[in-house]
C-alpha cells in the first residue's frame, strides 16, 4: 500500500473517532442495534478502491428503543489527483458528500426477535449548485442467538436516485455478525440488492481492539460491474 494511502486512512479514522459525525452497520446494512439511552456510538468506515471513500456515523440513544444521529457519507478523496471530489449533477453515481440526519426505532416481537424501522435524510454538500434532498428508508427483521453472539437482519429499502445513483429505487438488504470468539474475533458481512452505487456485497472479519472498539476489514464487490474494494471500519459501541 502506498504511504499516502496509509496516511489518509489513518487521518480519516482519527477524524471519525474524535468528531463523531447512518445507523450502526455490519458494513453497509444497518444492524438494527439500538444505542442505550443517553449513550453514544460512533462508526468510521473507509472504502479503498479507485478512490478513498469515507462514511462517518454518530448515534445517540434517546430511550424506548429509539436513536437519532448524524452521518457524513460519500466523502471521496482521489489520491492520484490529490483532491477531494464531489458529485452534485449526475445520477450515474450517488451524490456526495452528504450530510444526513438518521433515526431508527425498534419494536420487540419476542425475545431475540425485533422489527426496526429507520431513515436517513439530508442533502449533498456543494458550493457550486443548490443542495438537493436525498433520502433512504428501510425496515429490517432482526434476530440474535446465544446471548447476541450471533446476529442477523433481513429487510427492504427504498431511496431516491441521488442517494443510490441510477438503478432500482427499492430492493432488499441483509446482514450477519457471527461472534466465533465473542468480542474477540467475529465474521460479518452484508448485501444490498440493486445495480446502483449502493448495491454491493461485503464479507469480512472483525477483531476487538478493546471491549467496545472492534476493527473490521472486508472485501467489497459491486453488483453492477464486479468492481472490488477493501473496506476498513472502526466502531465504538457502549455495549
């Protein structure tokens, strides 16, 4: 890996942890975990491909299985050109960077099984053109086994093209987190349907640097053209 790539990744991860700006995800699909009341969870992800794409998540628990937060998504850096890029005009790719407000509410059905409804909405950050609204709405059926050592979710989503890029406006999503050695080494992955920029498969492993700080590394493949990338994700969770 080139030194400039490593330096930028470390810088973005540091910014994400200390500035705490979508819901917690396996990689891209919301896990439907709800932050406890008055607690904070932070997640920073960097996708390493032709560009370096950053997504930062901040969630705050407000009680009664409800959380709210902020996202900064699709912050792209082009190492070869040594500049950040933005998209505010074409739907061939998702708009970016995006500033979003997120919310998620969970409803318990039975022990270890729940339904979660969530949304992210906001606008693209652009000094050139008028900012445009973007949005993503989803519902998940989520469950767990063996005291939450194994988790899964399956659901559906809808979003506008500025959020996903060209392609279907609705589809399916699924994810899992398997604590092979609980809070030490986990295997996880997720998949989002669709031929747009959001549609992709990610599989990876997660190592806990501390009880509340897992570091995940994954392999990503897009649905539309098979393009591949490496995903690095650092999370702080109060649980």
